[in-house]
């Protein structure tokens, strides 16, 4: 059962695993040299997070300087992981903190990103598993509980996990955390572009920095 609980964390965590070898497209030394930019870096940051929040990944990825995709548009394969991933994407919220700090063609914008915390979600599921298992074992006939070796039937453990997951995801508000981020940007091709880093990518998949 515990292995299954870890499964969705691993699936979600590896959404970014292949990025370094498959999506990177740095544009030389960030293209031509520009005069002091007139555009506000906060506009790009807002566009990125708002697009992530509503699931418009084409627009979101166009805000990046270094990746054509972050893999967020790809759902995990298992039904349980899909439920968690859907809850994660529905949990996104963000707040920009102050104005962007601009130095030539570089800028920094502080952001607080709210998202479902997957470690808290795993813990919430685990806390429910034993109680639900005890209830089902007490209510069901032995033939629907044990296999020929005296272990729990897979159908039972699947049902227990599904119910624990359902209950946990009813309380997503308590499972969300706020992550402070410093978004780095580079002015290139006439606009501000976000430079991705591990902190940003980890936060987007419900991890802890």
C-alpha cells in the first residue's frame, strides 16, 4: 500500500526529469543587445502564472527563455495520479510581491506561488488508509478480503487507497502551501522572458524547495 502512495509522487516529480536533454533551446547569448527595456517584467510573470493557472500552456511556455515545454500538459498514466495532478493544477494561485528589480537586460520579480503540497497529500492519504482498511475488513466477507495466502486482495487494497485518496482530496485547502520564488528574467527578442530554475519547477509540481 505504501508503495502505491509513493507512486503518484514519483510520477509527478519526473514530469520535469527529461527537460534538460529534450526541451532546452537557449538562444546563443540571448540574442542582440538592446537599449534599456521599456516593458515591465511583471507583465511576463503575470502572463506566465495566469496561463499556468488556467491551463493555457502554449502561452505560458512562450514566456520562457530556455524551454519549449515544462511537461505540465502531460497527465500521468494511472487513475490515482491523474486525480492528484488535476487537484494540483486546480490549486494554483499566485501573488506578485512588490515591483520587479531591473538591471540592464536582467530582472527579478518576487512571487508567492500557492499549490497543492504533494508530501502533505501523501501524508493525508496514509493517515486515512488504516482506518478505512479496518472498516472494510469488518464489513466484508472473508472471501472479499483475503487471498489464498492470507494476504489482502488487491481489489481490497485498491478500494482502500481510492477511498483514502477521495477523502484527502476533499480537503485540498488544508494541503496547499505558499512558496516564495524569485523569478529571474532576461530581456531578449524585444520582450522579457523567464529563466527557469529548479525552485520554480519544483514548486509547480507541488514539491518543496
